[in-house]
């Protein structure tokens, strides 16, 4: 699995996250100014802002997991070694299980939404719910790909570790 093949979607996801979040912030600012300063509320802006926010967060999940930027609490204070590697592998395995369950639950949410639509913009509700299974599934794939590349590097004698493969 070549690193360069994985780098392009990660860069695209980073750009998408950044642009969606910037649009969310700008839209929220315009919404507040219009509502409170001008007295002209925009009926549609809240739905679009929510959609942008949810997608920016869930698209960032695989990027954060790929780059090992997730929050970690080191309560054991282990030195690098076999036990630390085993615990890291266990944490990654549990994360993959959680993300697969989250993707399945997100898919069920989409199915439950059915043909429901948003009140202001008349958008399908599943449009915002779809971010959950997409982000979770891509997050699980990011962890698996990262682990496979670490194993490949260890086999090639490169040392493995927590290298940031996205920037190679």
C-alpha cells in the first residue's frame, strides 16, 4: 500500500475540513449580524451551518486518526517496549471496533430518517446524518492502513513507530 496513494485523499480531506469549517464560521457570523444587528434573520442559515459543521468534524476523523492526533491519556506512564506496543495495538483495535459500530449506527440513523426533510431548506435529513458512517468508516480504514504501514516498515527494518506517513 503506497503512502503516496493515501496522501492525496488525506490532503483533500484536510482541505475539505478547513473550507467547510471556514464556511461554517463565516455563515454563523453573517447569521448573527443579520439577526441581531440588522433584525433580518436568515431562515436557512442554521441548517446549512449545521450541515457544514457536522461534515467538517466527521471528515476530520480519518485525518486525525491517520496522523495520530487523537486525544490520549497516558495513565500508566510506560516506557517504549513490548507492553507499550501491545497496549497501543489494543487501543487501535478497540478504536476500529468502535468506529465500525458508529458507522453501523450512523447507517441505521440514515435509514430511520427515510424521506424526512429539513423545515427551512427542504433538504433531506439523511444528508447531515451521512457524515457519521462516512467519517467513521474512513477513520477505521485510516487506523488499519496506518497499522499495516507500520508493520511493513518494521519488516523492512525502518523502525516503524508513530511516523506521520501523510507527509512522506
